[in-house]
C-alpha cells in the first residue's frame, strides 16, 4: 500500500498539472468547506504519529495550539540531518505539492497564517523543486490571500538553513529561523504555546505533513485501520549501510523488520551476516542482528519495547566485516561535531566519549574504561535542554551493552599490535559494573599501576 | 600541589586556555552597525538581501539567507562580506560573524569556488567513504578552485559513498570517480551525469 510513494518516479508528479490530475489539492478544497475543528478531529482520529523522530501524535500536537485570533505559525521541519535518514529528500524532490497541500490544510486546522519550510542548506535541488512548486501553487491561488474563496489566508516561505544537525531539533530550528545560532531552548514553554516569534507554533516533519492529505482522503477512522493499533499508517523507511538495495521503501507500520531488511533491501552482501542494526537512524540504540530482533514488527511500540526506537524510520545495517569500535567512533565524532555547546553534559560528554573511544581503538584503554564510558553516557541522558547528547549516549551505551566482548577483544588486540604489553590492573574507582570485581587497593602494587 | 597560574604560559591570543573559535582583538573598539554612507554594497547584493528581509515578520530571520548571498558574492564570509550584509540588515558584524562561525556551510576563511562535500558519516563510511575522501583530496590537489571538505551526513545514504559537488549529489562513488569530478568541474560540464542522485529512481 502506497500513500506517499504512489507514482513517485513519474516526473509529472512534481508539477501542479500532474499532481492535480491525480486528485491533488482536492483534499484542500474539501477541507476548506469544513470547519477547522473538523479537520483537527480527523487528524486526532487517524492516530498519525510524527515521522521525524519523537513519534508524538500529530493530532494531539495540533490540539495544543491555542484557539483564537493571534499570530500562529506552522513550520515544516525539513532539516533532515540524521545519519541514515533520507526519506524527506526524496519526498520533497519528487512529490513537493503533496507537502504544500498538507501544510495548507494543517495551517487551516490550527488557524496559522504564516508557514515556513525549514530545509537544510545542503538540499539545494529539493529546495529548488520546492521553490518552483510553491510558485505554481501561489499562481493557482492555493497560497496567498483568501485561498479558493475561503477566509483562510496563508503565506509560505522556503527557508534554507546552512548546515547544522542541531537545527533538526524543534526549538533550535526556531532559533535558526529567527536568524540566530541554532541553540535549543528551555522547555516549557513548548513551541505550541510559545514558539516562533513568541507565537504558538506547530512544527511537523515533512512526511507527517504529507500524510495530512492522505488522512483527509481516507478519513481519520479509515486511516487508523492501516498499520497497528498504536502505529497507524504507512512509513517511508530509509535503509542504508551494508545492504544490497539501499533506498527508501514505503511500508505499512508493523511490517516485520526482517521483511524490510531482507525482502525489500536484499539483506547484507553475499556471504556476510548482520552484526548490528540501527532501527531509527544513528540516534537509536543499536540492536544485534539476531532473530529475536530481526523478527520484531517495525512500529513505534515494538521497537521501544525492544529497547530501541523507530525514530525517523532509518535503518542502518552494519555487517560482520565492520569492527563495532569504528562504528561507535564515527557516531561519537559526529555528535561531538554537531553539539551546539550550550549544555555541559552534551558538549563535554561527546568530547570525552570520542577521546575514550580513540583510546580503545589504539589499545591504550583498559576494560575498566568501558565502564567509565558507559557511566558517561548515563550522565548525559536527560540532563540537557535537547536530546542531541542522548542521541549519542543511547547508541554508544547500547553498543557497549551488546558488544562488550568485542570492545574488550579490540583493546587486547590493539594493545598487542601497538606493543603496549599486557593490560595493567587498575583499581576500579568508578561504579562497579560488568564482570570486573572491585579490587582492594591494598592488593595493588602502586608502582605497577603507573605506566 | 598547587599550580601557580602565573607560571602557565599564555597562548598567542593572550589567554591561558587554547580557545575554541577565533579570538577577538581586544585592543579594538567593538564594531558598530556599519554606516551605509561609508560601506559600499553592490546594488544586486542589496536588492537580494532586501528581498529576503521582506519575506519574514522579523527581518533578522533573513540573516542566514543574507550570509548565503554574500558568501556567493565574495567566495567566503570575509570581513567585507559580513560588513555588507550587516549594513543592509542593520545588524552588527559580530552578530553575523557569530552565525557564520556556527553553521558548517559558511566559511570565515578563504576557500575555493567549488564546494566538494564528501560525506564521511556512518552509512557512507561503512562503504568506504574515508578512502573516497582521501582520493578526492589528492584528485583536487592544491588547486585553489576546489574546497574539498569532509561533511557530516548529507542525507543521501542510498547512494553511499557520495559527495555533493556544488550542490549536485553524486554517488555511489568509486575511487576513480574523484578524478572525473575534478575534470568535469574544471571543464564546466555536468558532474558525473550517470551518477546524479536527481536522476535516480526510488527504491520502492
């Protein structure tokens, strides 16, 4: 079943004519004939959850926007920077009008008169496509004053960012859109109450907003029948890494992960097996490539129960030829680079994690360092204004948990290779964790411990 | 053992800590909003920035678009470029410099005209992006026209390993493609027409 990827490769779909011929903007007409409250009710009934990462119910988010006349805003988050995610790029580039239609209907439901698409600056071509589509929509009277003779007025601006992962975080995105450095804000107040220019703001991911016309077409109740009870609808899954057919696949939520990884993407290259996989982009805790996890239904709740998350729906496959230390180091380096520096646990935690992983790589670390590294991850989670630090802490923490033996073997091998001799016994100063018993300091020869 | 702070050597910028960004010249007065009478701004730059400012309820929102405009004009976010944007937007140069140093696409040091961003993030590096980056660096050599940069995930993991050449996404790249990229850019041709992402069909 395809809702967003129907005829996706037809070049006509990106034009107003082609989109209209396939019933495009019909849902906008229908929505404008009903009350905003009715549109909101359809969204609530549909149970559609945010496709950007957090998975918050879109209808509920819309209902948090205060009623009444005031400057309200709708912002489409198209700052897709999560490693492994590339669904919004393909959607915007090939089906821009469905996004624009979704934005107009969404803005009508919450009473917003000004909307923005915040697209990452690197997406030059998709932004050009959006600009062209927007010009067509404006000329056809879908954007502007009194849309199609109704009382609804909406302006839409395509705003190009300039390269910062943090701007995908909603409050950092608002700061960037206000012309500041992309630093997250303290919440509450949540953007629904005080967001862009201090007005109530609805922020949704590209794919979420593209589902709005689909919900309107099917009706909320009917839409809710697709997928599982708590994860409704279809999801565009980006699959990449060590697979034979990487790309975007639209699947019904609840499809088994095995079917997506092996059935659609062809599984890992010939002769290899899956060592680990990120179910929801690089921010999601990794899962081992065992049957227990591969047979999970791919939906929000099943993955959360398994200790990971669906996130943006981006699967990255790591096969058995890749050392897990390299993956951990790449991940940590990315978050260190992208940390905005506002909160200490994230700024320092990402930096120290990289340093520790580098020591693991060269064999300078001891297995005890893995405990310290795990505790650093725990200190980051939940202690910052936004979840960027958590986004590193969760995958790194899960890698240490699932692949501890490999980390230890790596340390031993690297130590031998670099001529560092046998591991030095250390007093476990930190939290007692893992298979390492607390040593009595009296048993340790202090002269031997200092190397 | 107490540390005597006066014994800790100072860095060239005067502080005892290495510093994160470029240090400020403390002997100068803070720069004020540039005077339009003494700051020449090319007309087309002014018009472009003003058009951006008109789009937003708050003109400051046009700061990032304005920096894109002056960077395109000057090749990098030079002090002159930032001064021109600041002059049109009626902001201090410091405000815009703070933005230019924050965002990866702006460069506050001179760079080549052609941006080649090689993605070296997880999905790409699983498939050999680090080698592609090295090959790209050696293919570009010391040609001053090229600005080769290892970039964080560019959102095209389906064509990993990939690069963005002046905004055009190309991949999956082989090591020998790097030399072709350099040739194509130099000749002013379309870059790797057979590997452009925009021509690729969706997986399903």
